[in-house]
């Protein structure tokens, strides 16, 4: 496994964890984990809109990085990771 493949795998793994965390931080419509976390992060209603927009942008960026890593992994790991 070359250095580019190791970097690709590391970026993919980090973007996976970050994407999960960002999705859970979005304010939910009902009661659940996302609503519980978001309610503790967003106390003032004035800042909620700006923070939610920034969170949306960051989530989209991380999702695009994740998708690019998956597509690149299809080309650099065509048979999967054997012997890792």
C-alpha cells in the first residue's frame, strides 16, 4: 500500500467520523439525540440561524470530501484491502 493510499484511507476515516458528528449536531424536528445535543449548543434564537447555516455548509463540505474519497478508493483499491 502506497503513501497516497494511506493518506486517502486516513482522510476517508476522519471524514466519516466528522460527518457522523456533524449530522448529530443538526437540530432535529422531535426528541432524540440530535435535538438533545442541538438544544444544549443553541441557547439564543438569534444566533441559531447563523450557526445552523454554518453547520449546514460544513456538513456539505465534509460530505463532498467523504464522497470523493469513496470514489477515489474505488480506483485505488479495486479488489478491496487484502492483507491489511
